[in-house]
């Protein structure tokens, strides 16, 4: 094998790692993007179903690389609601597509919330949640073909599907202006064999997040972080976030910035030098809560020398909240009301 061929293979591997890393995560269930920052931690943590008062409905659409045919796209529709003093339920529908690969599925959630302080309107809440999910993965190989008459035994050449049930569990704790959540996705080891008979049955993903809100009545600020680790690949990344909220007569406006960095890089050879690049995303976001409605927009820009194209990732979130108790808690917690 020539050095040029080896360099091209390393370059191609890095391109796949940096451009499709979000999709690699997505094949283990619902991908963890930044939609949780648009008032939707329930997408990440089952224990956050009904964590606040009222019922929340959220519709999210994410599109990567406008103008590229069959580029990655994700849509989610979720609803979660408090049921009485302690119980809550939730459900979501997911549609995730990327070229020849796609998955559709749904999750149903039950959460239990325990107040650790009976003082009126003082937030001190411990929560537990579990979601049961079912996903159907699809790999369409009907358009695949071989070069030079060679045959690849791994290519079947037809439209394949595989159905995978699984379970997510988690817990959350919120006290006054501080919150922390921990969840394990895909607890069960399930054989899928959609892409290869060597696919791991363990696709667990561990997610830890937390934050703190401070400020005055009109202005408040919320630094937060989210860490995730995938068992089967050993991949990890971290989000560092800062949001600002401004209370208005009609509701609330908010915005912020998120920085995501992979803790794992890929080496590539360019000329005579060996370099390493990690996935890095910089994401500004804006939103407004008007009466019972919410609108949010997030744009993610991928940094680094090697990437698929300069176009970024666009995400829109529409929301409706009803049955919400205004100023439910005496705390600086904008999304816990």
C-alpha cells in the first residue's frame, strides 16, 4: 500500500469522524444534539418528564448542510405532563435520516417526583424516570454497486430493516437555583445486526448534566454543562453552555452560546506532518416565549481544518405550554416554572 493511499484513507476516516459523529451517536437511538437547551431536557433525561408544572409540547426539526442531497435530518415531537402531586408521563416520536440510513421510533416515559421540602413554593425535588423505546433502523442497499466486478460479502444489495426495543433510566435533582441530571440510555443489550454481524449488543450511553441560574428579577443567567460517553466506541464529548433570560411583559426572550468538543481526536497526515483533529461545534441560540407559545432557533458551526462543507446545522423548535402554574417556585429557574 502506497503512502498516498494510506494518507487518503486516514483523511477519509477523519472526514467521517468529524462530519458524521452526531449521526454515529444517533444510531444508538435518539441523538443528543442541543435541542435540550430550548426548554426540552426531557429529550435527554426521562426523569425530566413533568419536572415543572403544566404540560409541554415541543416540535423540533434539525437539518445539516443545506443544498446537499440526503443530508442528515432529524425531527422529534415530544409531550410531557405532570399528573397529580408526584407522577408524570411523557412520550416522543423520532424520525432520523441520513442518506441510505434512517431510523424511526418512539419512547414512552413515566417519572416520579419527590418533594424533599414541604415549604410552599420552595424547589427541592428529587426525580426518577424510565422510558421504554422501540426503534426501527433501516439500511437501503438497493442502489449499492461494486467497482471492477468485485464482490463485497457485507453488501446484501437490498432494503434491510431491524426493530430494536430498549430502556432508558435516569434521575434528577433540583434545589433552588441548582440542577443536576444523570441518565443511562439503551440499558438492555440488544442484537441488531443491521450493519454487520459484529455490531456490539452494548450501546449504552451515559449522560450527566447540570447547571446553576443566577441573576435578578428581569435578567437571569444560566451556565450549564452536559457530558456524554458511549460504551461501545469509547467516544466522549462535553457541552459548555451559557444562557441569558430577559423577562418581558409578553413573556420571556432568551439566547446563549454552546460549545461542544469531543474528547477523542483522529490523526491524519497532510504532507509530511501528522495532525489530530477533534469534533468542535460552536452554537449560538435564540428564543422567545410569548404567552403559552415558544420559538427557538439554533445554528451550529463546525470548527477545524477538515470538514464536509462550510454550511452548518440549523435547528428550529416550536413549543406549546398549557396548564402551567405561574411562578410555581420561589427560585431563579426559568424553565422549571
